[in-house]
C-alpha cells in the first residue's frame, strides 16, 4: 500500500450506502478530476458518467450523465451492495474512496494524470485498487459512448492493449496482470479482480484524437497518480490565504484550477452541458466555453490568493481575444467563435431536455463585459504587474466603446432574451469608465480621452439615480419602470458604486424578496423556473462584509456553506432550496470563485485591494 494514501484528506467527506442498481445520481454526488485539458465526473457508484475527450468542449466519450439508459460509462465498483466514504486528498484533485462490502474493505485512488513536466500529450485516467482488509471483488466495465448519438464505437484486437475507436478518438484500456478480462466485443470491455489485504491492481484508460498513442507501462501510470498528487499539492501550497474557512477556499481554488484550459489560459464556465436549472425544465445550456465575465472574476480571485501564473495566463487570454474579436460575451476555449446552438437526441439528465451543444447567448451584447475587464486590469496592475502597449490600446478602445454604448439596451448579466436598460449593466458601464480613468491617471493606458470618460461616468451615475432607484422599494430595481429586483446588484458594492446607504437598503430588499434562507434567486420570478443561484449568496456575503455588516455576512456565509457544500465539495450553478439538490452545470466556476471572493472579504482584503488599485 502506498504510504501517501495516509497523508491526509480534505474535511468534506461523502459517505453512504450504494446499491447495485441505479444509474442516476444527484448532481452534487459527482466528483471531478482534471488534467488542465479535460474534466471527468465520477459518481458514487464508481462510474465515470461524463468525460469529453480530449478537451472539455469535445463531444463526450462517456455520456451516461445525459443518457442514463444507453449512454457510455467507465465503472469500477465492488460486487454487490457496499458502503463508501470518499474525499479528495488534502490540497489535491486526486480522489480517494474507501469501500466496504460484506467480505472486506478496499481503497480506490483516482486521478486524471499529469507528469513531472506538466500535462501529458494524451488523456490518462488512472484508477488504483488496494485491498485493506478481508477480500473485495471488483467489477470493471467500460461501455463507450456514441458522441451524442453521432457515430458507433468499435474495438480492435491488439497485443498492446484493449484498443477502442470512437470516431477520431483512439484509446486503450490498460489492466494490471491480476485483472481478468471477461468481455471485449462490440462497444464493451468488462473485467474483474479480487484483492486481499495488501494486494493492489490498476486499470487505466488512455486516449487521444487523430494521433498515434504512446503506451506507458502499468508501473509508470501508477506512479503518475502520486506525481499528479504532488503537483496539485505544490500548486495549492502557493495559495496565499490563511484566513477563515481556509479549507473551503483552497478547495474552491482547486476546483477553479480544474476549469483552466492550460493550452490557452481560457477559463471554462463549467465542465458540462445541459444539466438543468430545474428538473424537467428547458433551461439547459452548454457552459463548456470561456465567458469574459467568468474569466475576469476568476483572474481577480486568483490574484487575491496569489495564483499569479494562472491569473496572468487568463488575463493574457482575455486581452488577446478582446483585441482580436471585440467585446463578445464568450469564446471557445481556443478563442474561436462559439458554434450555433443545436440539440442532441439524448434523454437528458432526469428527462430534462433539450440537450444542447453551442450557446445562443454568444450573439448577445452585455455591457457587463466592460466593467469586468477594466476591474480585472485594475487589480492586475495593483498587484505590481505591467500592461503591454497592445493591451493598453485595447483597453482604451473598449473605454471609448463603452462611453458610446452604455445608453443602449442590452441582454444583461443574466443573458435574458428581452433587452432592457438593466440597472446592473449601467453600473458595470460606470465601473468600466471609473476604472479606465484611474488606469489612465496612473499612466497604465492613454489619458487622451480621460475628460470624455469622466463625463460619461458621471452621466451614467446620474442616470442610474434618476431612473433605477425605487423610493417605494427602497432599492435599485431590475430596470427602470419595474418593482422587480435583481440579486446581481449585490456586486455593485464590490464595484465601488457610490451610495452606500442606498446599496445597503437594496441588499435588505433583495434578501427579503429573493431569499430562501441563506440562498438567493437571481431575480424576481426566477423561483418559478429555476433553483437558487449559488454565486448570488456569496456575492451577498461579500457586499455585507464590505458595508461593515460583518456578523450578518458571516451568518450568510456559514449558512450558504451548509446548503451547498455537499458530496466532496464540488459546487454546481444552483441549488433547489426545498430538496437541497444541486442544479445546473458542474463544476461551476462562478460558484467557486464567488465563495473565494466572499471569504477574502470576510478577512477584510477588499478595502486593501482597492486602496492598492487606486
């Protein structure tokens, strides 16, 4: 047995009995593994139910998450019913599971492997099995998916391993010598192994796309589990956070790292598509793309905890593609245009259809893009970094564009179909021009248009105060002429928008109307069509803390943690306040980075950050 297996684990533990039958699990029950290019979701039954190969936005190799009856999966589980206790290793995205059957206990250690030199040139999912006491028989089964029902997998006999083909994807399953293969035909590979105390086995799946595949030895694959663990720990050691809720902050940092697409520095919003915002509802979207908003917030989060290489990579990606394509809402992970939205003929998670590829919101315009990128640039230089001339020019051009476009309606932060003069969009435009003036006055970008930016900044603020404040509600409303509220207005505090009394009163109105315990719905009426939005609760914590309402902020934070950190600590987009089940795509970067920002604000970082920025 590997001594490192006993080295320590995170506090979040998933423990339960697992029955032999059943393929669908609550979204919060899935753990995530990653290698900087793709993300695996593995359920409590030991089945990989989602894995897009070789990249997060590739078609899925295993898709049982969205096609429970006939979808592909890769399962390693004890024979019969068992109890299990699983958690991540401390400061790592390597997963450990202790399984107990009627005959014995065993440990499963799983990793999407990397090497000492970084990401491997192929995908390598390794699953180590170790006998702890008694004997445990494992059943291993891989059923390859059809890439969204678009092609048929096939197996090819080969002396170098169990080779499979799924369109352009070529792969092999490697077994240690003590594993007995039972079936190898059509689209299925099945095997079994029985382990006694101190015995171990390993099964691994290696895959690539349209390229020859190197085949390492079993010993090399097994060693890379611990190499990967070391790499995760080394990265987490560089996170400079020692305040309250340290374990949750580091876990969220590790979740965000899973979504950083290392070939380009892009930040994926989530690793999945079409997980529903309400079970059985139609709001099922593809989040395997890089949103400007999410990337900007993630850069800021990485800066706040000292993850400079990731912050720099993501910021460089932002500036490059803003310069090349303009202020679009989001891009593919490689920086291209997001494909037109189409639907796949899959059953959907718990019958929730449609199952989508692509995202129609890519054709929208959102004023929030301007505020997000300027806040990111401000914090980037405040951390002692330097803007290049091309980036400085891009920023100045974006400030000019914002000064022109802020008067127009847009789709808003929530990407709604009906354009409005959304209050939060106007605040974001104000934020962009306020930060642009500060960057120019500090010499980071051209100061030629500062007088114009200053005038438009002040006009936006006056417009908001005249049109968006409701004396009846004692709150800024969703948009002029409505009494509806918008939970994203909690972010106005972070953005430094003037009027602390009005902002504080707005928070109270939001909590009263949109709150369900510590959780918040996104806007008035959202409770009829979706769950509570996880990030909104953490934004509320941050806003309360920045306004000096520290005790309230801490209470909301701890209440939100108890409501959303289930399973092994991976958070999705939303939560059903009635059942506690997670909803929406997962792991959701916005949820994890909002937790990180909230914890830093509870520690009192924000005031220091803003002073440094100005």
